[in-house]
C-alpha cells in the first residue's frame, strides 16, 4: 500500500553513501563496524543533514572525540532506528592549534550534551553550539583531561575562595516572577547525585537544566589504562551499578570480541543470555520500585515488594556469578565459569522464580498500574514524542514506550537471542504510564527468554559445555582499528567505541551511555508540567547516575 | 450523682468537676475549680501525647512494616518498644539548627501552634469513662475551629523557614486546608441535622439510641450506619486535613523534600511531628465522636475510653494503610478533587440529608 507508512530501511550501500557525500568526503576512514567518511569541520551539519534526511540515518548513536599527535577527531556514529545494522561513521578532524568544528546540534539534539562532553574531556570547540559549557567537570577545571598536553600527574587544587558552589545561585532573575529552585544534588527524588536547576512559575516548571557529573569517575580513562584481556571487565559493573552488571559487561565483551575477532562458544552465549536477562529483570524491578517511590511517597508498599522480588533474582545471580552486584562474570570469549553445581538445584531455583513471576506481575498490576490515582498521575505526563525521542537518541524502554520499535537484541542480534522466541514490547503512550507498563511487560519477555535458556542449559550435552573460547593471554588487536558496538542494556543502547593502537590497552575507550541520552530529554518532556510530574518523569526515565556520569 | 458547679452542661459530669469533687478542690471557689480544670486538662493532654509517643516512633514503624513485608524495630525491649525511649533521647539531644534568614519568632511559634491547636481540640471530645473536659453548646464548631488553626502554623512554618521547599509546602498546605475544610465542616453539619445540636455529648447520646432492635442485640444509630455516604466523605476530607496519602502533597517527601518542615530539627521537629500525629488522632476522635458513637461499645460504660481509643487507632491505621498503598495525587488534581468533587458532594449530602430528615419528622 502506501510506501510512506513503511519504515525506510532500504539498504544504503557504500556507493550510495559515497555518492551522497560526494566531494565533501576528503577520504575514507573505515571502521570495523561501519564505513567512515572524513569530512571538513565546516561541513558537519551539511553532511549530517543529508545522511539523516536522504539516507535515513536518523540515530546519532554516539559521538567520540579524541586527540591524535597531529589532530583532534570527532566521530559521529550514525545508525538507523529502523535497522541499526546499517551504520556510518562521520569523522571530523580538526587541527591541534585550532580545534574548532561545526556543531551538529541543529541536526540532532543529542549532539548538545555529547559535544559539551567532548569539549569538556578532550577540548574540541564546537562552533555554533548553543550552550558551550563543561558538562562533567566543574566550571573551574583547568584543561581537558583526555587531551595529550594535559598533565594527569598534576593534582588540581581548587581553593575554597575559587571554588564555585554549584548551588550558590538561588535566584534566576531578580526582576522576574518566577522562582529558581535547586533540586539536588541531594534530594529524595534524584536517584543519585543529580542537580536539576529548575525555574518555577508557581508549581509549573518553566525551565530546567540538569547538572550532571557528580559521579564522574573517569571510567573511560580507567578503561584506557587496563589491558583488554582481564583488567577492563570489572569496570562495566560500575557504570549502571543497580543490578545491570552483566548487561554492561556484555557491551564491553561484544566490542572487544569483535575487535579481536574472538568467537564465543554457543554454550557460553546461552549462559550470557540468561544472566543478562536476569539482570534486566532485577533492573526493571528496581525501576518500578523507585518510580513508585516518586509517585507514592516514601513508606509505600510497592517499593518494598519490588525489592523483595528483586532479591530473589539477586540470589540466583549470586549463585551464578559469586557476586551480588559487581559480578565480573564475563570473560572475553565466554564466561568465567559454568553453572554452579549441583546444576539441577540452580536450574530449579531459577524455574521456581519464573513460576512465581506471573502472580507477582499481576499483583503489581493490581496494586500499581491498575490504580486509578496512579493512572491519573502518570497518563499524559512527561510526554516524549517519537521524533523528539529519536533526536535525543533515546533508546531502551524509554524509546519503546514512545512507539519506537528498536531493540538491539532483535535488530542487531548478538548472543543467543535470535534463536529464542520472544517479542519486543512497544507502547504508543509516550508518557510516564507507558514507560512503566513497557518495563513491566519486558520483565515477562525476559522471563520467557530465561525459561528457554534454562531448557537449553538443562539438556546441553555434558561433554560439549565449552564456557570459554581459547583466547591468547595478551590481546593485541591490529593497530588503528576502530570499532563501535552496542548491546541492549537495561536502560537502552549501551555502546562501546574502542580504538586500538597495537598495544594491549585501548588507545581510546568511549562509553555510549543510554541514561546520558535519556536524561538529556528530561528538559523537553518536563517543561510546562508540574513539579510532581517533573519528579515522576525523572523516575520514569530510569536513570542511574553512575552510568550518566561514568 | 455528683453535682458539678462551674461547667454544667446537659446531665453529663465533666472531668474537672469530678476531679474537683474527688480532691476537694471545689471547696476553694474559683481558684480550686481552675486548678481542677488544669489537672483534668493535664491528664487528657498527657493521654494524647502518650498515644502519639507510641504511635510516632513505634506503632507507625510496625504498621508500615506489616504492610510492606518487613519486621521493623525489634531490638530494643519487647517488640522493639524501647525504641520510643531511644528515639526521644536521639531527637531531643540533636542540635536545633535554625536557618540564618529564618523569620523569628514566627519560626519558633509555628511548631507550638501546630501541636497545641490539635491538643485544644481534645477539650470538647467525650472520650468515655467520664473523661470529658468541657461540653460547650458549640462543641463541634469549636473543634473544627481549633483544628483549623493548624493551617496557620503550617503557613508560619513554611514562610518563616526561608527555604523554597518550605515555602512550596506551606502554600500547598494552605491551598489544601482551605479546599478540604469546607467539605469537612459541611459534612459534619449534616450530622447536626440529625441531632439538632452542636453539643458533643448530645451528638453521642443521639447515636446511642438503637436504629434497629433485634431484641438480643441492637444496631446503634451511629451516623456511619445512618449516613454512610457522609461518613466516607468525611473520611476522605480528613485524609486531606491531616495530610496523608493520597493527599500528602504539603509534605510530599520525594517532591519538595519535606515541605513546610524541611528546616525544622531537634525539638522543633519533634513538636511538628507530634502535632501531625495529634492531628491524625484528633481527626480520628472527631470521626469517632460524630460517626462512630463516641465511646460507645459493648461491655460496661467504664470501658468507654478503651473503645474510644480503639476507634481512634482504627482511623490511624487507615491513614497508614493509605500511605502504604495509595499514590499521592498531584497538587492541581488535589485542588480539583476538593473544589469540584468533595465540595459539591458534601453540599449535596447536606441538602439531601436536610430534605430526608424533614420528611421523616
């Protein structure tokens, strides 16, 4: 019938891209995952507009900035929401003396925060950026920590007199009728240390400005100082630290395995898939509980119920990995060890949990999603339109609740997902209620996946249980290989960019955090709402500041 | 029967008179009567404060824990009861931090106003077993009036703290109390149509007549049974009045930190906290008096106070239940429910009751 209704997923070949970009491409700089085109710094908007509108690359997945000896480089990793296996990298080199590049913010809203981060950590200036401030480090910071001339040995001492207190300004505008309110960094509803500068007109939110970076722990740089083989894997557990550990580990594992060309045994993939989905369930339970904390107030039963149920998942994960939170269970090429002995007991325990799950879900539906007051509170608040969600690079349940049918487990298959029978949940509501429902239904889908994995694991022939591929003790991928790979984390697309320089440590390690993108949309979805809706929207985006700030 | 002298109302004997009579203080004229009245007020006040003392640090925790699959305090004393002592010491020994820009003495007065307004209300409540301080002819109006003073305390607290969260909480408290006090009073008045009197003892007495007599037992004419619609309306409005879910917007811990009480610490915090619980209990006392037959219950009349306390705690339990299970409405929805819903319904109830009572009589 109408071709407009169909998602535009025609395969765009490299020739098409070459033709589209034409003379603007100075040369090719292909990455392992995608063709790369090097363009001039003042062609950025032009090329990105063309790629978005002509070739359908509507997802600016990530922006990586880095410094070489002779140049700075910004890499725009672009994908399609309709088909994330189609990727293209736009590489924008700028000179060391004058690192100025055109801002991509007019094309993709998400470039706003990404370019601020690139400026903050690497030191590239983006011309035409609407808000060129630091984002992770304090405004008073000197230098850019990931640039070559930055002296990392030199501690930065900020004297008390110079120290800018981020919550010192308590008035926005003396003349105006609005009220400026600092929500956070310590506030019951910020789910960590987030500081939201809010301008209120009565109870209505006029303007907000999330101030992040309180939990910045230099995760990217720490990963750059670790060896591929063993030293990086513990870090991902600490990004999204509320029980999404295995999902995070998989992000690194996938990128590094593709980079070093490691095949993972099928048996290990099944264990990985099962573990990852357990983490997803735990993470979604927590999201439900904390969201209810925001809508019900403290002392509510749902929060405790969800923690009670999450506890069962944690027990199973503890049996599997030996740890409750910081699992460190994946290895390049497989997992650390097989299912715990006795296997039957473990499998039975996991099955018991799955058997009890439907009753629990229906309890939540009675208590939470079926409650009229809850519906009145959540329907039509925090509305995130699909176009906006795409522009902000939202992924995961946040995007799927806005009707964007995007799930890397299905669209860019990895692990054992493509051999299993499950569905991607989407909802059309675009509001807080849809996001809650979406997560609840995803729990059921995850349970389906786990069930099938358990069946597979139970029947797996005993002499064929290979948990790790044969991986050399020291991994040294080919120099100047670049790769961007993503997995479906609990919160959305969790991507890793790695550039190798021939040593056993990555030369650049960039984390694409789904929470970072999802949080950046908060400004758009909460303006004009009331304060309670701002809090609810923040809760329904389900951010973990450890992953936002890295 | 002991004859009272100072406060003679109906045929009930009030606590001050009884004390005056028992101690012989009534022989000393006005001074003696005053002293007896103080003694009586002291007893009632302490009874209520003791109840809040149990409710705040201990019962509330235990009740919430029961609702949420937990155990709560169980280390100090039997069933953790000594946590009351520990908490008192903890709260009272904390530094009382007063914000630099606080508007004093409003800041200092607010906790006292909040706590004392609730205590005043108990003066006219007949609690059974002869515990009844005063029985003025306008008892019901008096209790609504003094409970309403708490709003003033909340505004004072919210405004004088020089904190924006407090300010928002204070504003919300006023908007909420104005919106819900009218339905509360109007619904209360529908009871007066039945009784024809605002006097508390009269209201209780009317309810103790049997509604339906089955011979062996009789269903009393409690207004909760006579007019359940008014009872539900009153319960709802009362949730808003005491600021508990689904109407706990003035505090709204996840939105505006702790509302008007954000800046209060130490003793002041204790006073505000006490005031809140006293208000819940006062709400329970009003509900018990005008809808649940006051101290009436099976057994000898001396057990009246026990039944009365059970009824109050029943209402308290209900507020805690709501807190555990019901989401909070948004502030605009709260106002909408108040003005467009409860107000209309309460007037409809009043008019209908008036018509029905008119026809019956």
